[in-house]
C-alpha cells in the first residue's frame, strides 16, 4: 500500500500536521507513521554549502593567489550535528512505498531552500512532490493547504532565487572577507595590538554597518544652532474667569521682521537680543491687548493604520517593550506555532480577498479572549467586517507569499502557559487587527491668529471628538488628555526647545508666565464663542530658547524599518505604504543580520533603550570597506540585489542572467582589492575613530558617542 510522506521544518510543526491529519500511528526515531501516512521533519537546515577546501585542499589556506573563488558547480554537505536526522529523512524520502511527498516546510524562500537541499542530497527521483503553502497552523488551514497543494515544480523559480541568495552571500562573504583580511587584516591587528584580525563582510550586514557608522559620524560632526521663539500668554474673556492659553509669534507678511536676516525661521530669531527687541516693541504701547485676526475650525480624520507585517511589529515591540527584533521574532514565531497568529515572516500589511471572506471566524474566536471580547462582539454585532474587502486593508496585489500578521482566533487555550511578554505582543497584534473594523478617529481642530502692533501670533487646539478605532487600538487612550494645545509650529525633527521661559545660562527669563490650569470644557466653550475682531488680554510675553538637535541614533526597531525601506527611515505610515520593491535583506533575515553584527562586535546594542551604536572594530571595518569596496555600503545597491532575487522568483529574469551579473561583480571587486596599495594609509582613519573609544573595551568615552 502506497503512503504519503509529509516533511515539516521542525518537530513541533510536524506534530501539528500529524494532529490535523489524525495520524496516530507509531512514533519512530525521527518520524510518525500510520497505515496511510508518514510525518517527518528537518531541524531547521540539514544541509549547507561546503567550505572552499571541499573543492580543493589548497583553498583551506587563505591566499591572494586563490582569489577570486568562483566554482562552476557548487558543493553541498550534510551538517554534522544533524546527520542522523538527515539519514532518517533521506530513507523516508526514498522508501518504495512512499509515492507522494508533501513539502510542509515554512511557506517562504528559506523554507523552500531547506527542503530542496535535502531532496537534492537525498537523490529524490520519480516521486510526486506537492507543495503545501499555509498562512497559519490551525487545523483548518493545514487541511486546506494539503487539499490545495500545488506541484512542487510550480515553485522552481522561488527555489532558484533561494539558491542564488545563498550563492550570493557565500561568494561575497568568502571572496570579500578573504581579500580584505589578507590586505588589511595585518594593519588592523597591529593597530589593535591583536595577533590577527579577520574581517567579516557581506552583502547585507556591511550595508547595515555603514548606515549605523554614518549616522554616528553625523552626530559627532553636528554643531548645535540656538534659536529664540517669542511666546505670548493670552487670556480670553469668559465666566467665571478668563481662559488662558499660549500662542507663538511668526514673521508673516506685514511684520517688521518679515524676510529679514535676523530670522532663524519664520517663527524664531538667530539671536536672543532680537527676540528681546520684539518683546520691548510689543510692550511699548498699553493696553496689552491683541485682536483675533482669524479663527478656523476644521475636522481631521485619522484612519486605522494598516495591519502588521514583521518589520512593523518588530519596530513597535522595540519601542513598547524594549526588546530586539530577534526577540520579537522568537515571540511571534512561538505564537504562530501555537496556532494563535498567522505566518510571521511576511512583508505584507494587508489581507487577501479570500481571507477577507472568512474573517468573521478570526473575529469570532477573539470573543473568547478577555481583553478583546467586548470589541470582537461589537464588531460582529455591527457587521462592520462585511465591507472590509472594499477597503485599503484588503489588496491581493500587495501580497507576495503571505498576508499580514493577524490573530487566528484559535489556540487561546495556550494563553495560560504564555510568558507575560508573549501575551502582551499577542494583544498588540489583536488590537491592530480589530481596529480596522472600527471607524476613523475624528478630531476637531481650531486655529487662532492674533494680532498686536502688526505682529501676529498663532495657536492650534486639537480636540478628540469621536475616538473611533482608538477605542480598541490605543491602550493608553484613557490616560491622555482629550484636548491637545499646541503652538502654531512645534519644533520639527532636528530641533528642540529648552524649558519654558528659559534663556541662556545665568541670563534673565523674560516674562516667564506659568500656565494656569484650565478645564477642557472651559477651553472648548471659549473656542466656540471666540470670533474675528474679539479683543484678548496679552498677559505676558516670554522667550523660548531652542536649539537644533543632531539626527537620532537608530534603535533596533527603527533599523528594521530602515532596512525594509532600502535605507530610508520612513516613520510615516502612508509613505511607507507607497514604497515599492524590496528592501535590504528580507523579513526572515533582518533580525539575524543585526544579531550577527552585535555578536562579532561590529555594533553595540543598549538593551535597555535598544539604541544601536558602532563599536571601534565596526568603524575600522567601515573605513576599510569605504576605501576598497564602497558599493557594499550603498543601501540602494544592496536593495537592488534583493530586488533581483525577487525578479528571479517572479520569473522576470533567469537564474543564469543573475548569476553572470553576480560573478562579474564579485570577481571585479575582489581583483580590485588585490591590486590596491592603500593599506598603510588606513591609520589616519583608524586614529579618527579611535579618539572616541577606549580600545580595550571598545566603548565610547565621549558624550557624543554615549548610547541614548
């Protein structure tokens, strides 16, 4: 009797398949077997690419004469510590009674690669091979995946891109690391007073290193520029007492300062004395009043954000829980394996049309999860989920392998055994998911323009009118004030204010008027009644001193977003959604790349703040690469390689075309390094970097390089 063989990536996943298929046969060594089927598993990778010495013993010794290393045929071998499981899997794959193989490794490029390598070395022939592609590990999804499994040959392009990705990392790693180590290693070792120094470089990791080092050097080279803003403390007539608020002066047309060189920007001066002169001018002619020149009221609508992909979730986990992307991935992977959320290694932030039709099942399951029960019941009762397919949250064109990370509504029996952090991450995913079925949050915005002596002051007020999706999405909503009062122009990124009314150290504060407490109701009533031409009291004038601030260091989360967006740190949700194409690395690899850079002491991570800074060794490697293979530091170029792999997976270009381009790049850059004669000029660069470090500890000793 012929049997079907199901091969999963991990033992725990194999167990899920066995349970879904009701396979309750005998448990062998490395597999489970019944009358009709066998389930077995890999343990991650069972096969890897061979080291160069497997091609020829001469390659074991690192030598300029053996570079560039570009084999015609690549060799692979079984990983030593998992050879027993490989032999078990190999035997099962080739058993005469197995006629159909169901490939159940992770549904992505890397999962495909894991199986293809095993099948290659196991010599699988004349077997029907079917690919199971699933988005969660619920029983329903597993059975659907098996039922709809496609012929494995349909994934040949994806497999080709997986092989090319590995070859690319292998060839760049071996050739560039050896060439740079042989050329610059002795100079670096001598500088660091070490016996030897090995340089580790790669297509993605070196680019990430470059982003961090460049940012750190921007911070060191930054020179602060002070600026001075004039603030008016106003009082509007009201009962039982006047309502106080603040407004900011701006040099609009008609102002004595409009277009003058005294301005830092339209709302500030380069020198304090100019701000003092303006205040003196405004105080010169009593009474101290101002007229309402304009009032505007408008509605602002804020829609629920798109759903989580892995990068977005890792960024939020870094900010909320101060955990690394690697830790966040482990948590969400565990939630996936416990059937609680969908596949985590996804770049998509939307749902598919097919999933949207069944989404009530996910919502219904959350009625059994205490913190979300009320919201899930409300969504089902209102029927708001029925029109979700017509919204921006459903788009088949924006999905490649998997849709966004959402709760399955199942596996809630695992809640009791979850660590507290895992439950928090789960709740964050649930809140983001349920929020898309709620209406937009609506704010009322008031803008005031006040005039005194032809000088104008501006203030904005933002009132939350209808919380909409914030009711479920924002865990801190109850703690926030419903009215936000801002000046006309809050300091943008790169600028910050000092304490209110504070001047230069030891200098006088001009009219430092503390704000009086005012109720939300009184403020709203005042804004509603106020009209053009009304006269307000100008109770005081004072100066807010600000200064330009340096760029922010990357955190582990913001770095993941920057990698996703090809080196651009785009925090705006709408702009990120518009970015097309692949970033640096993939959702499956970015966290591991960062982890490696920390482990080899190229970068440092402050675990409390998740802020990333370079280590001295990392800066030295950056300088070496910058003076030898500068292209490796270019995010756009690195992203273009990843995009090329996507083209191979899509069938747009052939593997041969990609491989030819790759070999030309590797050979050309390797030969170029060999021909260089600049290694003894590197000390000037090392000295510049070392000035910020204690070489023994590799940590900063100056304020500019301290981790925030």
